[in-house]
């Protein structure tokens, strides 16, 4: 089984709360990836850093992660999974953010677990294996 890494894990690594390199080494038998929307969220974060020095530091970290961890594009198969999950959540009265739903759909479509620090949204997805990194 592979692991889809959520944006919150990268943010925790950027803040020094976890050592992502060590976590990935411990899980070396697992295939790790990120959803394309996660790459976008990380890049938005670069643009929001106010100081030039901070922006350069954040940009370097983000670019290193983007080079090292493959980004899974949103394709028709993931779109179908996204639609199914969105309907299930709406029917049950639960809601999660649009980007989190895309990330969850990517994981479900690939049969991957989600590595996250956000334990509010992803546990709402029935059958999704969620691990806290």
C-alpha cells in the first residue's frame, strides 16, 4: 500500500515539527506520493510568505519536495471517485474542504492511505486509512 502525503505534513516539516526525511526512510517500503492539489497548496504558501528570505527558504523546501515526491494528477478516474465521495458526504450531512476532498479522492482511487496532521476532515471518508505523521 502506498501513502499519499497531505499538505499538513509538509507544513509540519517546514515548521520543524517532524523530520520528513526520517519519516519517509522509515516507510521506505511504501510508495509515497502527493496529490497535484497538494503541490499547488504548497506553492501558494510560497507566494504568501512576506519576507524575501522566508520566501526563498520556503520555496527551496517546496521545490525539493516536489522533485522528490511524485504528484498524482487529477484524472477522470479520480474525478469519478471524487464525485462518489462528494455525494456520500453530502448525503450524510458531513462536509470537508474542496482540496481535502480531492486529496481523499486521489488516495481512495489509488488505494493509498493518507498521511496527515489534520484529523478532522479525512476520518469522515468511509474506508480511508488515515495515519498521523
